[in-house]
C-alpha cells in the first residue's frame, strides 16, 4: 500500500503510542508487521532512529491504514441480526 510522500514523521511518531493502546498492539507487533526490529520502533518513537525516518513513518502509516481498513471490513460484515 502506498502512503503519501508528504507523511509527517512527527505526526506518525506522536500518534503511534495512542494508536497502539487503542488497537491493542505492541511495538513488537508493529515491528513484525512492517519487517523491522522492535528496537528500531523504540528508537523511532524516541526520535533516536538512525535509519530513514520518513520511510519508517510511511511504513507505520501504511500499517495504520491497513489495520483501519481491516477493522472497517469486519464492521461491514456485521449484519443487523448480529446487533
């Protein structure tokens, strides 16, 4: 999934922890899903990541979008009978 090239590293960094709590994932889960190490995620959050922060932010933002779409897909499959 392609995420806009103007993704804000700062916004992704600031929104990651609250999003993790909301969705019930850990930093390790994120690392596995985007093929990064848990320490890379931790360093990114602490603004100490030596790698490409823009690419990391894009990967994380893409994951957020995928998870949101997955969640919406699950909601779309709920019928009135299920409510």
